[in-house]
C-alpha cells in the first residue's frame, strides 16, 4: 500500500528559529495536506495543496506540492512557543476506496523559549 | 459550529468488556472515518464510510465493528476489548476534495 515517509521524526529548536520538515512517497497524490496536532486534541488542517508545484503560505507557514507529486515540504518561519505540537503530512487521492488520506507518522516539534 | 463531536472523551475498560464510541458531524459530509493513534505509529485507519449506508475496512479493522447510523453519525464498537486496543481514537469527516475535519479524540485504556 501507499506509505509516506515524514522527516524528521522530532525537532527541538530555539524560539525564533526557522523549521523545515518534509514528506516523500513512493506513489503520487492529487492533494497534499499538512495538519498540526496540539497535545490532547485532534489534528487541525493547516495548509492544503492541490497542484503540482504549488507553493502556498498561511501566515508564518509555507508549504509546497512537489513537482513530481510524490513529495511536499512545510516550513515554519520565526518559531514561537505555540508552534509546539505534532505536524502530520497527508496525501489524498480522490474517489472510491482511494478517497482516503494516507498519513505520515508525524514530526514532533518542541520549541525552547 | 460543533464540527465533529466524539463521546466519551476518556474511557477505561477491563479486558473483555465491550463499548461503543460515538461520533457525529454537523457539516453534512458524506464520508466519515475512524482512526487510532499510537505513539510512533501516526494515524491508522480502522474503518471508513464513503457515504451513508456503506462501510469498508481500513488498515487495522480487526477487533472492531462500525455502524453508519445515518449521514451524521458513525459509531465504532469494540466487542471484547483487549489491552492492544489501548489508544487514542479519532473520528473524522470529509466532503469532496477538502481535507478531513477531526474530532478531539477518545482516550481509551484497556486494563
């Protein structure tokens, strides 16, 4: 089945630093999504990417849909303590039994004030 | 604007007991999903329902059953709980090409 390799598994950074994480797949996706999960909560959608090569920003977050449709990255600029959490990438193919998200295993981000 | 509501939030079961996890969404979404989350394993799909009246197995369906009661509600049942089912369970719903909306989770411990 399809699998996503997300890296790094964890990051421990200083407040104010930039963060970069990525996700790769052996197969292509029509949509890439990035979620953040705060402790004790469900994942919340941060950014959705629908076209190969697309670069999208949401405040301090920037994500790109790889041109091969097999990868995506998420950057966070000038990190702050509330950025702490687990970030998941997810790939989606539409329709039928393939209309389900495939998740990476997450990147756990810790920010030191 | 409740989104996806899961009940209960916490539950402790003894091995062999049964229980049903409830999920309801108020966004008129067609598709609904049940995931479990374990440390280092990410989110794994248990069962899903592409539309009212249909259900299908996901990656880890053994030991679970589901019911899509109507368009709003999708329940997950553990008939005979086992310690290996200790996990955090998330329900989600989706419409079209948009990403999932998740509930806040049910934390289940089986002793």
